């Protein structure tokens, strides 16, 4: 991927292999974070890293944190015993 800081909807579609209309729909559904500049959208490079699975986004981190809390609450004692071996 290029060293640009922001990408247009068209560039995003080319990188993701989907149409620019599909990218626009994902922005409207908040699946892709974008900044509106006038009549255009700018998509930060970090968003691609998250979307392509290279890094975790805030929503993904929150989901994992919640799952860990639930697991520790339900299986905390068992995890302690397993950790001793």
C-alpha cells in the first residue's frame, strides 16, 4: 500500500477490491471510518490497516476486552489452576 495518509473512496475501492458505491455504503454504515472534506470523503490509512486485519480497531478491541472479562468471570478459578502447571 502507498505511503499516503488518506485515501479517496475510489482509491479505497481499488485497494479493497470493491466498488466505490460499496465503500460509500460501508462509510454510511460506520463500517469504515472516514472524514468528510467538502463533498468528498477521506479515509485514513489506519482504517485500512484495521479493515484488512493488520491492526485492531476500537470496536474490535472493545469486543475482545468484553469477551476476556466474561471468560475470567466465568472461568477465573479454572484459569488460575491451569496457570500453575
